[in-house]
């Protein structure tokens, strides 16, 4: 049986606490299952940065100074980017289990969460196929909001969709009055919602029950869906795991330990990350990060997410995209890819909306 320490750096308090609690619960269930099955004896080193960017760097350093070489953690890209310089300094490896906006590939991170071609691109393309013509963009004021909405603006504009407004709300802010009034004034077909935490709850509750536009999200999951109540009905979300996918035995066991009794993508992806880490350490015969990374890329790995492969070049997991609609506190699948799709974090292979090659602007000689 392998024995090693594992850092768990999740904000279980603060503005996005529901996501951090779900993710940490997934890691803790994996640790218990691996011990039960005789695969690994893992000692967790737990800390809670409470959603404060400065705390991620300091707490990650504290964890690594204890001799830990692997960390599962971070929720936001803001927190991940604060952790990376410390990981580089200590030669450690972060297993990042959350969806993110792409455009990164660091030698000290394995990206287990969805890349933009797993969430935003398939979600937008489905909405475009449905005939959306006027859209409003709304996000939390940090990296995830900025970048996901930048991608949305570019793809929607390429298809001729009118972007009638774009707003950003500070993390944790619950006053969404301006955005709600602009949406009502302009009569939009669709809102791209990249809000998280209390901001998302306030916005969804502020929308009218009747005649509201289609609201779509790339970060809404079962981890915090119940906070929306009936206001969540009709919300469309994209991700690489929803509770309806099962396996049912896993969902039943997750219900006993998840903070809200629900199995979300944050829970399932963190569970899968810890399992792959343990199996890779066993395969490598060492916990040395470089050796473990090579072993992880030698996959494939049979996980609760399905078959997962990690690309040695991009360091991202190939995952299966799904789209689901919320109804009465549950997500119900409405579309799924036929199988895992290789992550394309820099969107180098994404086809243009209208088909055919993208036009590259020519350089103009200025005299």
C-alpha cells in the first residue's frame, strides 16, 4: 500500500464555499475508498484560504514546507495562479479539478477540470443552433468571468448575435440591480451567466418568473443548485459531470458525505483526481512529481467521470462534455458528446461558427 501526504487547499468558507466544500468532500471520500481497497494510505494536510487570494499563496507554501509534493485544490483561476509560483519554487504538483477558461499549461499543474472546448464552446453552439439573436453577458469580476465572457463575445459576434450588454459583479456582491434592469430594458434572448456564489443566487432570484430569457452557465453544478430554489428551473449548464450520469453506487455514497447530499462535478472530479494520483504513484513507484506525471499520462484511467486520459503536452484531461437543464433542483441531461474529447485549452482546433477556415488579417505596410 502506498503511503503519502496530500495537500487539500480548498476554500470551505468565503464567497464560493459551497464549491470548496463539495470538492474537499470528494477528496475525502476518495482517500477513504483508497484506504479501504488497500491502494493507498493518504494523510491529508488540510487548509482553508476562505476565498482570499493572498491566503492561497501563504497556505500552499505552509503545506509544501511540510514535505508535501502533491496538492489537490483551488477553485478559481485567481487562486490557482497565486499558487503556481509556490509550486514552481518547491517542485510540487497541483491537481486542479475545476472547470476553467483555458489559455494555460503549466509544468506544475494537471488540469483535471473542463477546458473551454468542453464547456463554453459546445454550450454556445447549441444556443446558436436554437436561433439566439440578442445576448447579455454577466460575470463575476475576476479571471473566470473576464475570459469566459471574452470567448462568448467573440463566438457570438462571429455568428452575428448582437451583444446588448456586458457587466461584471465583485465576488460576493449581491446587488445585481443594474444588470437586471438592463436585461429587462433590452429584451434579450439569452444571458451568459458566469457569476458564482452569492452573486449568482441574487441574480437568479432577481429574474422574473415569467418571460425571462434563456440563462446559460458553464459553472453551475449540483454543489450550489439548491440555493437557487425554483429560480434555478430552466437554467442550462455545461460541464463534464452531472449527478444523473452516475454511477449510481457512487452517487449514493457521495450523498452520505457531500455537504448538501449532492454529487456535483466538483465532488466527482476531485474524487477522480485523488484516485488517479494514487494509482500513478503506485505505477511510478515514487511520489516524485515528474515521475508521477509521466505515470498519469500513461493511462487510460477508469474513473467516475468515465475513461480519462491526460495529454503529456497540454497536461489536460480528455473529458466528455455534457449539457443539462435544471428542473426542480435537479439537472437533466439534454445533450452529450459521444465520448471523451481532447482538451484544447488554447482553442487552436475549434472550428469557426460559419464553417471553413478562419480569416487571418493581413499585415499592412505603413509608410
